């Protein structure tokens, strides 16, 4: 479920306001230096070579 930028900001601000008012658990100071990043993965299709191994 994707949201728009302004809607995402509104949700985040509402969560922070509710947290400040004590409706959620307090935010740990040590976690404030971290940020969520969107992960993007690019798959590159390559021609795979076949390898055969033999143990004698």
C-alpha cells in the first residue's frame, strides 16, 4: 500500500505527536541517529556458465 509524500509526512507527524503525548512507548535517544532507507535491488540477468566437478 503506497502513500503519497504529503500523506506519509502526515502519518509520521501524527505518530510523533501521539508518542509525545504518551500514547506510544517513549522513543529511545540512541535510536534517533538512525533513519529508514528505501531499499532498491536491481537484478542483472547474465548468461550463466555451467561447471562440472569431478572427485576421483
